[in-house]
């Protein structure tokens, strides 16, 4: 197969992902969220099986390989440390635009208030558990492997994967922060060699957002756009963010030491270099 240019691949995948979400909107709320995730899961499995070059095992094509528990824990801890600072930063920036406060209230109503009457058990599965599995298999498994086998650099894989992840959520208010989170997850997988770290980061991130929305919906004046932040809270979030960066550095050192003693799984999974998506 011929190599697909990066820009063309970006356009094709963007249209495909938007199509998946568009199809899911025809279904009732109880089915639309799981349907979008299961379509992603199907796309990851079928694409990795039939479109990626080489003959490596399916788990290698999807980067679904064993990873030390310590690295997975570090990835999850990073989400806990980075998210408050990132949320505070983007909340401050976005609050300058009209409509953002209404957007936050609407998000809290859907998540924290269960406005669709779906049940919190269903929401935990559909928001906290299912996306980290299906989206990681697609974005950080199949899509990253496809770009890597096409010969793209690590930086291009991180930028493209993160941007597509942000666009997939069809939310202009969250495009930049979700894209940044997507880039972090691509970096975790590229550095550690397994999507388990990305799943851990993703699951903790979604859990914090979901349970934070539940708390905000049940507590007056505790919304995500709370403007009454003290200087101490700002420094606390900044301190957590710094610890998060140090945790990422620790993750990278541990992963580099481990992978220096192992065969390169990406070279086995990619097969012949220079092939397209």
C-alpha cells in the first residue's frame, strides 16, 4: 500500500470519527454513548486485523501488552495530579467567553444530575469504564500503530492522535483541553509501549470529571466554573501539576529502563516500514 500523507489521513479519520458520533445521535441516550464506543472498538479490532501491515499478533498491533503495575499506577496518579491545574487554567480562560457558564451548568445537569434518568450505575459504565477501554484501543492502539507503520515521527503521532481525540468529542469548549489530554495519553503509550498506562490515565481522568460533576450538582456554588478561587487553591493546583510532571518523568525513566532490556514490540507489530493507513 502507498503511504497516506499525514494531512489526508487527518481529514479521513476526522470524517470517520464524526460519522461514528453522528450515527450514534440517532439512538436514544441510553444507547448513543455505548454505541459510539462499541463502533470505535469494532473499528480498532477490524482495522488492526486487516489494514495494518505485517503479521504480528493482534495484541501487538493494538499495543495491548503487559505492563508493570508500578507504571500503570504512575499513569493513573498523573491524571489525579495534572487535572486540577489544567481544569483551573482552562476554566479561567474559557470563562471570558459568553455561554461557557451555561455550558458547564448543562454538563453538570447531564452528568451530575442524571437529566436523562439513565441511572448512575449506567453512567459510571458508559463514562468512566467503557471509554478508557474502547477509545484507547482505537486511538492509542490502532490509530497510533497505523501512523507509526506509515513512517510518521513520534511527534506527528502524538499531535495527530491528540487532535483527533479532541475532535472526536464534538465539543468546541473542550477541544483544546481534551486534545492535550489525548496527547499526554499518546505519549504514555509511546513511552511505555502499552495502552494499559493510557487506559489508567483515561479512567482516572473520566472518574474525576464524573464524580466532580456529581458533587457540583449536589452542592450549590461548587460548579466547575467557580470564580471564587483563593490564592492558596491556585498554588495548591500548581504544586499538584508540578508533581504530575515529575511523575511523568519517573514513568519515562522506569519505562526506558524496562524497554532497554526488551525487544522493540513496535518494530514487530509494524511489520514492513513505510506502509499506509
